[in-house]
């Protein structure tokens, strides 16, 4: 995962921060298959207009956050308290309304990755109760959930269009002659 120094993050515009968050989230293993399938259908099969791709990305992220339960959000809040602690990912999986199975470890890894993003970290920093052990874990987890969901929802139409364009361009590069080991 790409990480930025506080100095580098400070020079970013708000739009760049939002797009970085969205790209980080869309690049996570929890959603990689769905994103890859969407891009394949657009780039290779030509089924979708690029605007359909842009409008389909947010629901892919929502699918994971909607299946996360209170214990997952508490685990994300615990990660904020101690990012170096070994995660405790219980076995099992959860099925989304779209019939996707997500392992608990994948859900929690997704949420941890989002808490590590500079935009979310900055938002969490404004919530001192998240970083204090004395607060009720469920309350801290709820605050982390609120900040992550608000950060994901902060993406504008322009942000989603730019992100979709970047993902489409990257997918076209992968599906070119070099994808099969050939050369140009």
C-alpha cells in the first residue's frame, strides 16, 4: 500500500486526497475481483460506457462496508489505537446482499487499510475518543465507522470519474500485448 509522509499529504488538494482514498479502497483484495470484472467487461468486452464504470465503483465499496458488523468496526478502532498489533481475525465469512462471501479477515483487513489512509487518519485525528482506551469499544468502533463512511461518501462525481478513468487506463495497459508476455 502507498503511504505518504505528513509533509507530502499536506500539499495534496482535497480532491487528490479523496481520490487516493478511493483508489486505495478499490485496490484492496476485498474488492479486487469485482473491480477487475467490471473493468474487464468495459475494456475487453465493451459492455459498458465509462460512466457506468464510474457509477458502479461506489456500490462495490459499499458492499464490503455494509457486511461489516460491530466487531469489525471495533477491530478497526483497535487498529487505530495500536497499528503495530497483530490483528485478531476470527474464522468465518459473511455473505452480502449481492451474494458475495467475504471472510472476516478480508473485511477487517479492508477496514484497517482504510484507517491507514492519510485522509481517514486526518479525520480520525479530529476524534480524540477514537484514540483513547478509556472509551467504550463499541462507541470507538462506531466513531471509526462514521468517519470511514463519511470519507468514502465525500467522493464527488468528478473524483469518481477521474478514478474510473485511471482504472480504465491501467486496465487497458494490462490487456495490451504485454499482458500475454508479448512485446509491442
